[in-house]
């Protein structure tokens, strides 16, 4: 009886060891060629989830891409879906090499692409861009806006302004989606320097894009400054300055999301 019991225990230990070995081999096989995933880009209007082997590994909104559990993963097919309804909007196959995998993710509200090609400027002295207007400020009136771009000239020696803002371009019906390609140019002279400024209005009016209960002490001075990126094309996000406490700041920001 003892001999049979001894034989049973040895057999059980051997089987357990073999099972553990096989399991370890499978785990080791699954961990071969891990890759370091890094996402960048921009997501418009939705929050997206990146799913690899039925697990959400990253969530993205605007320019924020947050990994949920580290950033080292084994290769496989990654599905990109909307967080709110799990509608699939794209997929990518993660290969075993190279080790550092950088994925450009751009989502326009309908489809995902891994690269945005902006129109080049027709003249290296010009600036090109696509605009959108986006804000979380609760006092925003909620509709499309017109953006009036101005050229403010000044003397670079005395820093004195030379006359009023000169209108350069009126861009109508700007929404949270990027519109068409715009190209502007400035006079090329060493005697006069330029600020590119802009104001934002409710579409078809000269009223500020806020509800009636938002008080702006000096509406004429409420504007933003656009950095003139000569020779570049950009995606620009226009928004009113809003402080952390939710209060409206002075003027607008024009943040480049992408430059080429």
C-alpha cells in the first residue's frame, strides 16, 4: 500500500511539474517580443478607447492619451472604439517590432487616421491653417462663430501702434470641427512690425459669443493673438481663456495642435 501511495505521489508531482512547465512556456511565449506603445495625436468631440485582447489599454480625449495599465504590451490587433457606445471607429495591428511603437491617432468625429496631411502654403512667407472653436465655458452661447483676423502694425523701434487693426480675413461658421484651409500673408517690410490679432463673434453678428449674463468690461479689447508661423501649416484650436475656477479670463488662446 505504501509503495502504491509513494508511486501515486511521485506521479502527481511529475504531472504538476509538467503542467507548470507547460503553463510557464505558454506565458513565456506570450511575452515574447513585447513592445512599448506610445500614442499621440488629437481626438475631436468623443472619448476613445483602445482595446487590445479585450482589455482597454488607453483612453483618449482631445490631445490627452492615458495608458490604463503601463505601456508594455505583446503584439496583436488593437481596436479603437467610442467610449460612450463602443462603436468601432478604427483598428491597428501592433507588430512585434520595432520595440518603440509610436502611433499617431487623429479622429475627426467620424473616422480615425494615422496621419493628417495639411495643405502646404503657396508662398514661404505665408501662414496656413485650419481652425476650430472649442470651449468648456458654460457661458458660451452654443452656436457657430465668426473669427475676424486683423493685422495690428507697430513701430519696432518705439513699440507704438500705427493706426487701428486692419481686417485681414473673416472666417465664417467656425464649429468644433476643423474647417477648410486658410492662408494669410503679411506685408514684408523691415520698417513695420505686425501683431496678428483676432476677435470672435456669434455668426452673422458683431456680438461676443457668450450668453447675456456674461459681462465683459471692455468688449472692444477682448481679443486673441495669433502667432504668425511663417511658412507653416497648422491645425489651430481657438478657445476663450478660462481659469481653473471656471471664470472667464482675458481674451482667447490659439493653440497649435499640429504644425507642418
